[in-house]
C-alpha cells in the first residue's frame, strides 16, 4: 500500500516518515509530490487550517495513482497576544516567499511591539485524508506552549526555535528546536494528529 503526503516541506515530510515507520516496516511506501511531474500546490486561500488541508489533499488526489491513501497537512502557529496570528498565514508571515528565518524575525518584532505581550501560543495541525476508496477523513490536534524571547536550537523547521511546548516531559523549558526529534513527534500537533491517522491505517 502507498500513502502520499501532499507536501514539499522537507521538515514536515521527515516527521511524517518517522511517525509512519510502523507502516514502512510492514511494506508500505511513503510518497510525495516529488514522485510526480504533475502536482501543482494550490493557492492556500482557506479561512482555516482544515480548509487549506482539504484544498491540498484534493489537488494531490486529482493526480496521484488510484487506490492509494492521500494525506495533506496544513499547520501553523496561533499566538494569543497577536489575536491568533500568524495562524493560516504562518508560512508566509513575512511575505509570499519568506524564509523560516524571516518569519521568525517578524514574529520576534511583532511581539516586541507590545509592552507586555501574552506569549501563550499553540501549534495547530489539520490533516485531510482520502482513503483508497475516496472517502474523506479529518483529524486535528494542538500543542500548547509559549513564544520564547530569543531563538534557541537548531532542530526542526519553521517556528520551532521560538516555541516552548508546555509538556511535563519538557522539564527544561526548551524550544521545539532544542528537544530531540523523537520528543517533538511525541508531543507535537503533527505527531498527535498523525497518530490518530496511523490508528486508522493500521486497522
Ligand atoms: P503550510 O505548509 O502551509 O501548512 O505551512 C505551515 C507553516 O507553519 C510552516 O511553514 C511553518 O512556518 C509553520 N509550522 C507548521 N508546523 C510547524 C512545526 O512543527 N514547527 C515549526 N513551524 C511549523
């Protein structure tokens, strides 16, 4: 069986590959749009993570082989002190072609504009899935935490170096970029949502 992930983000794909190891160990293949010439990422103009995940899943479902699983992830960071921003704009917060570093720099700047910013935040992940029969499934998960004042750590991607997850196993108040990738997958929004999907795949 094949599962196709509608993402060209190396960081996301690496996390899915690690979480889906129980599948690959029993012969499943994980594929991405890079295995196709014909996939065009859709414009992400949905109002919610779930809407954007559906748009991406539909685009890939239209060009992927028949009889496979297709999953799309839309995710991002919602900061309480910024009224939920960057939210669905997380990938493009500092502009349409912004790098992860530019997005983090903008977040630090926006937080610094407030005298006493509420630093509470959550990473959110919505998954939209087509099973081999074309039936759609949805999963969503959050990881609560706070925004650090400065960047720390080199692991992960995106806003990881600024996000400190609130979790009993994160005893040293480390950022997502400082903790081991295995711990990130255990407590992260994507890890939690992908394990809900994994339970369906292993049924
Ligand atoms: P998407 O590819 O449109 O879903 O964009 C997701 C964006 O949200 C990424 O480019 C990151 O900036 C951010 N993001 C989502 N998940 C994570 C994560 O696990 N760590 C850090 N940043 C993330």
